[in-house]
């Protein structure tokens, strides 16, 4: 089943909703980065929310989310142009912890909670929008919920989850966001709170084959779907872009790459694709730098 998200509205309960399945794209990320299960879960949850947030952006602006909780996973970064495509990485992909009592993947332990979640939206204005909040639990869902409340003043329910099988492949991944509109009443809030009590984990629902529409219908039987968007893990790196990156390391460094290393290989941090530059290519680059 392909990954996609839907965006909708529930007029009777004064809220807007988003729901996505991201199983395939998290599996792609896992393979590219060699993510261990808890790292898969952390990055998968983060990518699900980032993609749903992207779908809220009306002008397809570029959005970058960074989480650093001081835990063993290190910095996590995801970026999208709000077009359904995402690229992301974690500093340390080989991270795996489970909670002793439940056996569940201990995302909060891997991420840590001594740090922040930052959202940067480039809306084509002079200054990008930057919202930063302290992490609450490092479990990702709670942290984004807090972000929406504090940074955007929108009370939100954020539920995300990833299931991993015995051989570490991604079984199911997805999530949903419910956001209250300003008109929401106390009854609307109570309805949502009641529904969320004992609601099954979203990853289990995705694993059962439920679609984003069906998951939302379990919460609101009168949800109106406005838009649907296919989702992919896709990187836009190229040899040309890597070449521009090389310029920033400076002439001396390139000299030594030519004479000592006889070439160089640089990896895209977002997708791990390796780009090789031989001595001739590096010399050409150096010549261009000397001319300008
Ligand atoms: Zn790349």
C-alpha cells in the first residue's frame, strides 16, 4: 500500500484533522541510513508529523524540523517542501532501547528530553518563521503537541507511531493530528478527550490495514476529507550540489585531497548517497576557485 496523507475538517466538532501512513518511506529511510529499531521509530514519528505539518502550509513553503534532546541518537533533522516529499537523518542511526516493563521501543530514551524542538518555515519573506520549544518527553508526539500549543497557540492532539518486525523492517508507520479551531467549545474538547481515551495506537491501526480516511472516521464519523497527497522519502542531492559543498571546504583542503588522497568521496547526510570526485575533477574545481 502506498504512503499518503489526507487533510480534512470536522465542522460538527470545530476541528481540522490530518492523518497519514508512512510505512514505505520510513522503510526507505531505514535502509538508506541503517537505522536500528528505536532510531527508525524516532525518525519515523518525526517524519510523519513533519509531513502533516507540511500539508497545512498553504504556499508549499520549505520547512525544516530539528530535534535535539541530548540523548544517544543526537540531532534529528527532517526537511520537506510541503510537496509530500521528505528527507531526514539522525546523527546516530545505531541506537536501540526498549522499555523494560512494556517491551516497547524507548524513543524518549534514545532522543532524550534535555533539549529543544525547532521548526523553521521559509515563507519567502525576508526572515523565516522560527519556532523553538523545550522538549517534553522526547517521545515526539507530545513534543509536537506542546510545540503547537506554545509556538502556534493551537491546541492539538498529535499521535504518531512506528512498528518494527523481528528483523528490524518497518511493519507499519503513521499518525494523525487533531487541531481545535478557535470556535471549538468545551463539548468539542470533551468529545475528543473521550475518543482519545483507550484509542488504539495508530501504528497498530496502520498494521491492520486501516487507511488514513478510516482512522479519522473512527474518531469522527462526519469527517470531511478535503485533500489527499502521496508521500515519499526523496532526496534532491546531486553531484553538482555536492560540488558546491566542496567549494566551502577551502582551497588547502582540496589541494590535500588531490595530492594526498587522490580524490574524495562525500556522502549526502540526508540519504547517504556517496559522490566520488577524482583528481581531475578536483583540479578543475580548484582552477575555478583560483580564477574567481
Ligand atoms: Zn541525498
